[in-house]
C-alpha cells in the first residue's frame, strides 16, 4: 500500500471511529474504568446542601466564611491493546475481515481512552511479540497506532496468546486496562491470564466469522490454512468433517469463555457481520453497572 492510499485509509478509520468515541463511548468508557482514587482539586464557598464534612476549616477561619474542599477522581490510566495479527485474522466471509473489524474496534477504544486523558499503548502478537508501542497520550500517537494496525506485516502466521499475556505482565508493573483482541483459536493461556487479571483490568474481545462456526456445504473445494499456508482439498459436504470442525470451534470458544470467567476478566464476542458499536456499548454499560 502506497503512502497516499495508507493516509486515506487512516483518515477514513479516524473519522468513523472518532465519531463513535465522541458520541457514544467516551462517557461509558469513563464510567466503566475507574481512576486510582480522589485527589484534591480546589476550594469553593459552602452552599446549602454541601456535606459539612468537606469544610476546609483552615480556609474558613482565614476568610471568616465557610469553604469546602472539592475533590476529583484521579483519571489518568494506562490503556493497552493486545492485538492478534496471526494468519487466521485475515479471514472473513461477509462484510469484512476479522483484522479489519479488530482495527476499527482498537481505534474506537483508543480514541475513547485519550478523550479521558488516558495513555494508550499496543502490543502486536502472533506466536511471538511482533511489535510493542509504549503508552502515550495524544491524537498523533493514536494515528500512529492506526497506521501500524493497517500496515503491520507479521513475521509469523501462527498464534501464541500465552506468550503475549506473559509479555504484558513482564512490562506493565502498574495497574492498567488491557483489551485482548483475537479470534482466540488457541488454548493453554489460562494460567497467564489468571496472573494478569490479578493486577490488571483485563477484557477479552473475541472476533469471529460465521463460517468458522458452521462450514458451508460446497462439495470438494481447496481450503488454505492461514496459519501454515498449506492447501488441502476437502469435501465440505461431509457430515463427519462438518461435525469435527464445529466441535473444534466450540471447544475453543468454551475454553475462552471459561478462562476469562474463572480469571474474573471481562469477555465479549463479536461476529464480523454484527454491529460492533452496539456490542461494545452494551458491554460498557454492563461493566459500569457492576
């Protein structure tokens, strides 16, 4: 992709996702993710109905009229996206590829975060750490993240979620908000997730395609494994094959749901032909009501 086309694509994603963040998510994001506590902001004159426990007696004595202390939530948080860029993310049978939806979700979340004065970072992973952009504030930083989401060419096509979670835990010592975005067609990451969730606010977003859940009956066709590159001719009309693929899919989904539930982490599943804004908004509302 040449520079001109890349900038156009970044701009399109920015316009779409920033509008969503401005009008839908920023308030829900603020309610869902609490700051570190309350910090002193200023003093103001006492008004009827104010809590007398907030009176600043030193200022009141000096000015001969009651003043109260005003506190604000300490809002600055660290928000880190962990994004699966393995080969299986380049699949989509209807509206868009999984990686395209993941890019838009990441951009929407990132804009919501910076609107609440939080720092945003991102970890790209396959079966290795492909790239790490440390947390920073500002629009230019978010646009860099979007460019990398569009342009990144991973060295590997395979997946290792466990390694990505352990890398996050090793670099992020202070409490942070973490969103893991993947199709979660992997397992053996439960222990790393438990360790991560003890300290951080962890949220998993599983993006999947309807054809991964149910193989269409198309007769004998060539199928390519996106993580190995191997092509196999298979009879998609075979009931036995359809059963095995559905079983494998639901086993991975079950592992994802059980792992996040046991760890006390949040979880959300979005199909590529669904409205991710509606799903995200519902998730935030549910999270802020807890």
